[in-house]
C-alpha cells in the first residue's frame, strides 16, 4: 500500500525535474553573454580608432602630451582581459576556439601597446631635438654672431628638406655636413648643440617612422573580426541546441498534463470514498467529544490537581483542582514548564514510581508538601505524562503534632527517670555531706577553744607557723575557712534538695527580705577560683541603696552562680570580659541582676529554648541542659522573670529581674 501511494508522487516529481532541466537548457543563457561580448568588441574597435588617431597626431606634433595614448591603451588592455574572463571556463571545442581568438586579440593589443611605448619615447626625444634645432635656426636668422659662417645656413636648409622627405641619401649628406662642421676650428656652444641635435634627428626620425608603420600594420580590427565571426557561429550552434530542448520541454509538458488528468480522475473517485469515511469520523468525533466532556467533568470535580505535560515538559492539561492548589488559571498555566510547580523538580519525571513526595510552589511562591502520582500515555506518535498531585499539608501537620507529642512523652519519661536518679544520688551525697557539716561544727568549737591557748603561746614566744602559714595570718583565716566549709555543706544540701524538688511539684521555701548585692558578692566569692581561670577582665557594678527583695537566699545565690558559670564558659579567650551588675528597673519596682560576657553569643533560634530542660549547646563538653532550666524555675518561683539578649559573635546579656519590697537594704546580715 505504501509503494502504491508513493508512485504518483515519484512520477510527478520526476516529470517536474525533467521540465525544470529542459527549461533551463532551452533558455539559451549564451544570448546575454554573446551580446556582452559583441558590445565589448565594438568598444575595442572604437578605442583602437581613437588610439590610431592620437598616434598620428603625436607624430605630427599636434598632441601636447601622451595622456590620451596611455588612457586608451589601458582601456584596450582592460577590455581584452574582460573578454578572456567572459570566455572562461572553456568547455567544448567552440568555446576553446573563442578563447584562443581572445588570447590572440589580447596578445596583439599588448604588442601594439609595447610598440607605442617605444614610439612615445623616441617621438618625445625627436620632438625635443626638433624644437631645439628650430629655435637655434631662428636665432641664426635674427642675430648676427661673430663666429657665424654660411655652412650652418646650408645645414639648416638640408635639415628642413630632410624633415619634409626623410630620404636616406639626404640623411647621409646631412651627416657628412655635420662631420665637416665638427672638423672645423673652435665652435661656439650653440653650434655644438645644434650639431648634436642634428645628429640625433637624422638617427631618431627614421626609427620613429618605422615604429609608426609597424603600429599601423599591427591590425587589431582583423582579430576583432575573427572573434566576432567565431562568436556568431558559436551562438547559432547554441540556439539550435536550445530549440531541441524547447521541443523536448513541450513533449514532457504534454506527458505531465496527461498524467495529471489521470490522477485527477483517480482523485475524484477517492473523494467519494473519503466523504463516506468523513461522515463516519464525524460520528466518532461526536462520541469522543462526549467522552472528553465527561472526563473533564470528573477531573474538574476532583480535589487533587490533575496536570498533563508533553515530552518537552510543557503543561497541556490543567484542571480546576490545580487552579485551587497552585493559584494559576488555565490561561496562565497552559504551555508553561511543569517543573515550575515544584521547588526541587527532578531532571526527568519517572512514571514507573507509583507515588513520590516533593515540595510544591504556589503562584505566591509559598511552599507546601505534595504527593505525586505519575503515569505515562501516548496519542499517536506523541507521548505525555499525567501527574495527580495531592496537598498533604494537613497530613504533615498531624504527623508533626504526633511527633511532638511523642517527644513530650519521651521527655516526661526522662523527667520521671531523672526524679528516680536524683533521689538515689541525693541519698549518696547527703550521707558524706552530713559528716562534713557535723565535723565542720566540731572543728569550729575546737578552733574556738584552741585559739586562747595559741594566743597565749604567741604572746610568750612570738610568731610561729600553723600548717606552713604564720599564726597571725591563720588567726583570722582559719575561722573563716571552717565557716566556709560549713556553708558549703549546707549549700550542697540545698542543691540536692532543689534537684529532688525539680522532678516533683514545688513547695514554697522560706523567703526573707534580703539584699541582692550581698547575695551577688557571696556568689562571686564562691566562684573566685573559676573566675581567675577563665578571664583577666572581671568587674562588678553594684547599685547603692537597692530595695530588699523577698527571696530564699540560697536559691537566689544559686541563680547568680549558674548565670556566672554560663558566662565564664562562653568565653573563648581570657582577654574577654565578664561583668555582673545590679540596678533598679521599672521605676524602682524591680531589682535586676545582670550578667554580661564577651563570649561567642547565641543564635536567635536558640534563645527561646535556653530554659527548656535538657536543651544544651554544650553536649560535647558534658552539658546536661538542666542549669538554666533550674535557674528559670527558681526565678519564676520568686515572682521574677529571666531575660536573654544576644546574637552570634556579640555580647550576651542575662537578666534576672525580681520584684522589690518597700524596705531598704541592710546588707550586713547576709554578707557575713
């Protein structure tokens, strides 16, 4: 069937190619070239006549300069080269003969131009000598010279006769006369010049006449006539060949017309069959449109986005669900790249994957999670991919809520385990701590009793050592050391209690009116060793006459200690500073303890999580995430608030703010 359908096309194409070839061959393209060549030959004849005229005028002395000769010669040379170019490339014998005749014409022109150059040179020399001889002859007739002699007048008459009739005998007579005059006695300079010009005239004049005759004999017209005759014969032969091609063209056109009429008859018969097939197709098209309308109604009613794209990735189908999901209308979406709907589209969609998750991109550039279901299909030779896209934002939100709840359960279990662990650790710590507390009291009593004895010994014997230190120094220090041991044991006991209380409901402790400055000084004194290790730039700034606050002294001290430890651990260099300050806020209604460090800073997203239990950025260094959680709990228990101000690479400021009482501070009690 395919072979039969191609046969008419092949036959018509072959006939058209034959018609084109015959038309091109019958157009006689040589006609234009023949006319151009004949025009060139006529111009050559014209320029040759002008050249001969100018040569004769130059010989007669009527041409003032040789510019016309040079211009005419150059034009003849250019025209001869143009002829040779038009006749190239040569093919048949006739064209080769034309080329040979053109070469002969060009050679004849070049020979003539060469002889003209010789003629111009000799003629110029002759004209110059004749002019000089003539001027000196006129001078002989008008001036009387002392050395004038009749023989010069005789030479002048002979030269005039020679110029009119340059016969060889007369030339010999002039030569003899010149020789005789040269052999006489001394001559004037004018006579010598006259004799020299006379010799030159009788020598050059015959040569100039000979060159003139040769130039006139070198006929260009004969070469032009030969070339014109050969060109006519060649054109006649080409015209006869064109006539034969025209006849063939007519015959092929008749064959093509007959074949087209035959095909028209066949086409008419096929048209009737096509009309019947067209009626059937219209019926099928109506059914197809009805099916497409049903499919469109189904897709438009779907909540999912149903999008189809061709192999180039351009959208060809867009339902109402896609419009609601992405925000593009059908006019905006059709023809656009499918990949603009996804944040990180894959290079090629893989329809073999039944379901895959990705991130969608709405028209307002908002991102949302989607689930893609891909399938491929084809229509004729064209292939397409259809994607059913579901917005899974709600599902992802529920999954995140479930994950957070799971984390909260894990955290609750962790807190329960921490309570059990703290209870056991507290028991193990309290036993040795009670021993330390008991012994510190006993040591205080022993030191009090021994102090009187040691003082008497000092008064009797003078200075002595206790533990490697002078007695006078130990007398005031030992009591303080024993007192610090006792206070430290009490502090350990309170910290253990706080850890136990953190894992179970809190109970109100004992609150008294205390001075914030005294508590801060106590905390600084307890951390003096750590402060000296971490920084060389530590300073305090206590505001005078602060009001008292109602607080548990030990818990407040624990708050300050934890804030100072965090600030010291944030330093990257001992030259970085740490400062602690107290001041009034809120028009005197609040007392603030501010700890500031020049450490590494805190990123913005971590500031809100600093007080969450078990959140730590120092896990690699042993951080547990409980320090600030306990601090926050203690501050809230005292009706205060905890505030952090920081950014990465800048200072960090931690503020513990407590409500003030109306009583002024008496800082002596707690400070001691």
